[in-house]
C-alpha cells in the first residue's frame, strides 16, 4: 500500500454506531483523526460525514464532503522522517 494512502485508511471497521471507536480512530500509519459528533452529524478532520457505514468486504467506508490537505502535509512529513520517500 502506498504510504500516503495510509493517512486516509483506519484499521478495522469503524461504524458510526460506536462513538467510542469513532472518537479514538487512527489511520494505519498512526495519525489520530480529529472526530466530532454533533447533533447535525459527524465530522472527521473538519469534513462532514455525508455517507456513513457503507459496508464492504474489507471494512467500512465513510464519505466526507471535503478533502483535508493537512493529512497530505502530515503524510509527507512522516514519510520524510521515516525514510519512505524517494
């Protein structure tokens, strides 16, 4: 798997029906996701979850309404310190 993709994928299958799992979610490479559960919906790194709990053979997909460029910045910084960039 591409190292940068690991910043968007969490280990396991995290459903919105389990707030404790959602609030403690980390990506495969260990970056803690900022989650916020409000009356109007759930948010991950400031992006609203617009499609939740889409079950797949290898996990669960949550669709967000925007892209967090901060995760790319974090991914590049972690890749540089771990020597995983070319």
